[in-house]
C-alpha cells in the first residue's frame, strides 16, 4: 500500500504542472482546474494503493480531474453555469475523442500558454510571477511569500485577486501573437527565473535543491527560446544551465547533506555538457550596448564555470560584471552579491563595509543570506564573537534545513552555541 501512495506523491510532484496546464486548457478556469485536480488526487490516494497504479498515471489523473470538473459544473445553480457546463462537457468530450489529441499527450506549448495567461499585462507584475509559481511551479503560498519577502496572507490575497482578474476580464489562454511577444517577454523571463531559483535554492524543506523544479524551469526556458530566440531568453537559459551544472556538487552526501559553498565544491562533479551548452548560448548576448540582466548574470556564471579550481577564479572580471549589473539593473540582492565579489577580489574588509551599509538600510532584513554573508566575512577577519551573532541571526531567518545545518556547523566553528528552538 505504501508503494501506491508513494507513486501518487511522485507523479503529483513531477507532473503537477503539466496536468494543471492541460486541465486549464480544457476547463478554461484556474480555480476549477485546481479543485478538480485536488479531488482527482484524493481519489488516486484511495484507488491506486488498493487497485494498483494505472499504466499511465498522468492520463488517469487528467481524466479523473476532467470528470470532476464536469460534475462540478453540472451542479451549478445558475442557468449560465448550467449552460457553461453543457458547453464544457461537449468540449471535453471532443478533447477526449479517439481522433483528438490524447489527454496525456497535450500540445507541447500547454505550459507556455499558461505562462502567458498568468503573465498578462493587465495583472500586476508581482501577481503574474506569483500566479505562475503557484500554477506551474506548484509552490505553496507560504513558499511564494518567502520568495517575495511578504506575509503569507498578503500573497494569498494576491493570488485570489489575480485568478479573479483572469476570470472576470476574460484573459485568453493562449500564446500571444508574434507582434505582442516582445512586450510580454520580461514578465515571462522573471517567472521562469524565480521558478528556477526556488528549485536551485529552495526556501524550505530538507534539501537546498528541488531537482524537479529546476528541470521544469529549464524545460520552460528551452520552450521559450524555441518560441522566440531573443537574446535575453537565450541568456536566461544559459544562466540556468550554468547554475544547474553545479547542482550535484552543492549538497553533501546523504539525505541530510548540508549545502556546500562554491569555493569548496568538487568541480569534477559539475555537468560539463550543461556548461558547454550554457557557454555557447552566452555568445552574442553581451554584444548589445546595454546587455540585459540575464546576459550579465550568465557571464558571471560562465566565469565560475570556466575556473577549474576555486583559486583560479577571475574575481576581478566578476567584480566588473557585477559593477555593470548594479549600474544598469540595481537591486539589493545584486548589491549583496557585488559586495561578496569585492570581498573575494580585494579582501573581506571592503566587502564587509558594503554589506554593513546594506544591512543598515533594512531592505534585506528578512534575507538570511545577507546575515550569512556578513558572518562569513567576520569569520575571515577573525572577529569570531561578531561572526557568531551574525550566524545566529541567519539561523533565525533560514527555513531550509540544509542551510540551517551549514549555519549551525559554522556557528560552532567560531565558538558560538546553537540557540535552542
């Protein structure tokens, strides 16, 4: 019985984005699709352990959710809902007809359709990103809230309003026409990158890496490049590939492995095929008078990827790229990374001065990596008492268990006591 439940959980974890995108295409409503999928999942948890896993679990869940959607629409009390139910039932019947595209073989751009729906310009940019993280990334509201550094209740209301706006405004579920695509690209790139970041540096859970989310973001990046090979789309894909190439070296052995810093990673475990592909994509993206933010970040990742050893890293070049990034596309996180790069290039004192100024502004008060970076520079300077205080502050803010294990080890190394929970 446990194996059946584990299969349900695995299929839902790996296939949720595809299933939901297909259901939204079929039923035309995000809430109905989400509720129907939840009901189908409940049915699978009962039936699969007892009756065995179906040959095509994803197709089973799509079919079950589709039937739940029809049932829900049939129960609508208003005439309009009943008419919609009949129309929807006919559409769903056509979609599942023998000569139609099978439900488990949805068109390749289903998730791209959903991204462009969620990233419609009539929605605020924060709502666009959050809604796509929820629907395609499968992130919980609390996880998205942490990514945006806002309370969970605020994010929940943002998601509710975004879905209502899509429904009430009749925002179409389609990929925009070619003349609309350039103006819609920025939000889509931001969505894909935030999905990747949640997988690459998970905000919660026991591991710093959520492999399936990284793979989903890269897959979406590939689809976007195929759809419109703009320089920034290719740069984003390069950035994700170059970062993801280090994934297996970022976590220690065992289920409870802690995060391993870039300077300490076993570079023989880096994915050289992904690095080659990423470096090839970078070519040409930096030639513009004002290269985009993903092109600059990909170039930084490329410098790291080409360094066979940590002590061979060209930190001067990285500082120059971060300087340009901070001038063209300033943000608090860019400023933090810039300060760390300066510390590596010239010594910890100047990096610490910049991080202290950033901390004093309060803009990253809830960002545990600022406290962790500050603690590391204090440790390098031999200011262990101050480093211990900074590590404790980072621990209070970190929610990922792998990150917490790393911070606890460093806290002990500087002579600090681990705070009681």
